[in-house]
């Protein structure tokens, strides 16, 4: 995963690898760790992958939303956060 996108990977968040949604176990300086359960290994193409093989990765949607909200020109206030939270 390019370093620029690592900020969107969060521990216990989700990441999608070639369309398979997985839970992130840990985020490290150079990447992240996943644990694949036997069901995922045997019902996807993961067993056929080779090291350094290119895959499609989609980062956690909520991490992207939070990053966007915190880095937008209009900064959120705590009142904004309370108002948004009350909608759920």
C-alpha cells in the first residue's frame, strides 16, 4: 500500500483486498497486518497469491470520512460533532 494511503488504515478497521473485506489487526510504520481465517483462505484466491503480487486495496470508508471532516476548510466544532452524532 502506498504510504500516502496508510493514514486511512486503522487498527480493527476494515480493508478490502480484491473485493474481500478483512479486519486490520495492526498498523505499523511500513504497512499493516491482517489475519486470514481458514474460511477466507479456502473461499478466495488468497492461496494462489504470490509475494509482491499486485492487488486492489480499498481502505476503511469511515477513516476516509473522518480524515476528510478533520481536514476540510470548515473545521468541525464539538457542537457539530454532537449534532451529527444525534442523527444516529
